[in-house]
């Protein structure tokens, strides 16, 4: 099967997963101050990509097809950087400077931390 088909299937799976996980997280809050669903899927996606990166780089266990399916397809569909930008813009437009700053910092710091922790988890075994 061509590589783009695998990426497309992964993208579908990642997007549907994002829909369910993000929706589930949002239902946990009655009046969310931040877009917690987006934060959750982005941090979780960063953590998973850290794990997979370590598995593939350290252990060299897979080829381009599986990497493309997982990284570009599933995780590309699951994480939501474009939504992140849109939500941050809306918060700025609405004058929510403190919330915007918190949102931006949490995505960047926790995202990088998630990648590092995922990578560290695999490298420690």
C-alpha cells in the first residue's frame, strides 16, 4: 500500500482519537478557563512522540512506513497545533492576556517536558 494511504489512515485514527479525548476532557469542567482538551491532546501527543522517538532511534526497531503512519498520521491527526494557534488568537482578541500567557507557556513547557519524559522513560529501560 502506498505510504500516503498509511498516513491517511493514521490521520483518520488520530483525528477521531483527538475528538474523543478532547471532548472527554472538556466535559470534566463546567466553566473551563483554558482549552483543556487541546492542552491534554497536545501534551499527551508530545509524550507519546517522545516514547516513539526513543524506541525508534535507540532501538532502531521500525521502518519508514510505520514511522510515517504513527508520527505523521496518528500523532499529526491527534495533536492540534493549528487549533492551538486559533484558540490563542481568540483569547488575545478577547483581551484574556493572563489566560493567553498561561496557555502559551503551558503548551510549550509541558510539551517539551512530555517529549523529554517519554524519551527518558524508554531510555531508562
